[in-house]
């Protein structure tokens, strides 16, 4: 099929490349000319494992030609299905800002005025239940002069892509959720995903748009709550001198629990869990219900960075001293620092008067934009030199190999928020929840 993807962020660029790899002809539409040029040269605008290979294979002069990028919305006129992959930022109250995706939907609708054939629009952006049929569909209808179900199909296809493994998650999904309120839109969506369904043998969930929207939020809210729960259990284990990971290994053998998301530590961050949990809480409260479990999950998650720093306080006074923060991205495998636990850790160290030096294999420049005045090291070893303490915030594999590097510290105190460093007799080691 011929597919257009509006938006070239983590989701848009990834699905565009993956759709091309499945054999579709894809055009990626974005307002950022620099991003468009980057994709057309076969290079990636984001750090994502596997994505450079797909873009080199399908975009650029030496690619298959199945993927190209442009700033022109008119390009969607030659396609059958358009995916809306635009950001929905978070307001201070947790609700989502729909202005960007509404603007994109309006421009999409205005462009469709110049097309006579049927066109299906699939919302890929994460939006609260009711947004597709109550907000975005009317915008597209008004701008295009069409009616949904009559010349225009509208569907909802939530994404379940984890940064760092987004390509693998797309090509080998746990499930494919297709939400639509008319049969033709559903058929078009099924045709788009047919090659993936055949290749991955993934279960397909067909439902309405509102339920599809809720599945995305329920999925992330459940996982976030599971992380907060194991962190709560880990905090209790810490008080009793028990290894929380040994406990987690045992309870993970119960197939009702499973061993996934049982790695206790400094908490969850990123662009999805914080925003999605806050958004569904705000949406629920707007409808008169306060979700106590999700509110508690957020509260506990917000406390974990301070617990990490309190363990450091128990060993050293950091006022005026150098402290290494190892890991700045919100998780390994990505350069994304949005809602990284390192942000709260750095702020807490600065409040204590520490001289902070940060290190991350790929995320330094992104964190520098937020904290331009702290020091940044070129390696973990350089960050540790002359530091009175080190806190591990991101579980990069290279931190597991650290050993002799700790000898260069002024006082070898290591507080590990991800259980990645090997404890030895040469360092004073504290795990966050063990």
C-alpha cells in the first residue's frame, strides 16, 4: 500500500521505516526541513537501535526508494492511508495539549479537499479516550468537507514502542490494536498491517476507537504501577536487610506475576509513562473519579530519587564536593532525557551544594540543554575522578564493567539505582532497594 506518516519523531520515523521494510511505499511528512533532509540522506534524526540500518536500506540515493521524506502535505494525496504521529505534550495539570495534533489534522483535512478518492486517517498519537471521534474526526471532517464513513475513514492504532527497542517492538509486537468505527477504515488498517501480521504472527485486537485509545493508557498505567509496586516492596526489603532482587526472582516465577518489570530501582521516566499516567489520572478526575492506585504509583515514583540521595547523605557530606552522576538518559539504549530520574537527582545534589559532573554515552548534549552549568565528562572514569560519591541513575552496560576506575575517587561511595555495578570490598556500595 501507499502510506503517509505525518510526524518524524521517535514514533513517526520508526513506523515509517518499518512500514517500508514490510514492503509499503511510505512518505514521511514533517515541518522540520533539517529532519526531512536527514531522512532523505538515509540517516536517522534520533538515536534508536536498528533504525539507521532501515533508513540506509530504504531511504537515500542507495536505498530501495520505498521511503522518502518531505515538508509538503500534498504528498499524502498519492497515498491510501495516513498515520498521524504528532506529539501531545503535557500541561501542568497532567492533561494533554492537543494543539499540535489538531493543527496537523486540520492541514491534513484541507489537503484532502484536493483528493476525490476515499482516504483513511489513522491516529497514532497517544490521546485520551474520546479524542479521536469527538475532537480529531470533526476537525478533519470540517477541513476536508467529508463525512467519516463517506469518503473518509478514521481509525486509532496505539503504539507500544519502547525507546531503545522501538524497531524490534514494531517488527515483533506482543499485539496489534486496530480501532475503527467503520468497516472500510478497519479493512484499510488490516491491509496495512497484513504483512506484519503474517511475518510476526501477532494477535490482532479489533475494536472501536475509544477502546483502542484506552488500551494504550491501561497498558502503560499497569506497567508503571507494577514498577512502583516492586519499588515499594524493594524499599521495604531495604529496611529489613533483604535482597529485593532475590525476592523478585522468586515471585516472578508465578505466571500471574511474571518476571518482567520487577527490577526495583530509582523509578520510571521518559516520554510515555509519566505523561500517560498523568493524562489518564487527569481525564478520570475530570469525569469525577480519582484513581487512588495510580496516584500512589506516581507519588512513590517521585520519591525514589530523593531516597537515592538520602543513601548518599548517610556516607558523605557533598556540600562543595564533586559528585558523579552516571547515566543521564531515562533508560539505556536512548539519548532521550525527558523525565529522566537524573533530573531530580541533579537538582537534589545542587540543592545540597554539590559540584555535579554528569556522564552518559549518548545523552550528554540533551541533558546539557537543561543543565548547562554542571560539568560533563567524556567517560565514566573521568566523571569518577576525585569524586566523593557516585550515583548510578541509568543502567548502561558499560557501568557493569567499572572496577579499578573507582580507585580514582576521593571517597569510593557508590549508590546504585539500577543494580548494575558489581559490589566489591574496594568501594562503599549501597543499592537503592537492596
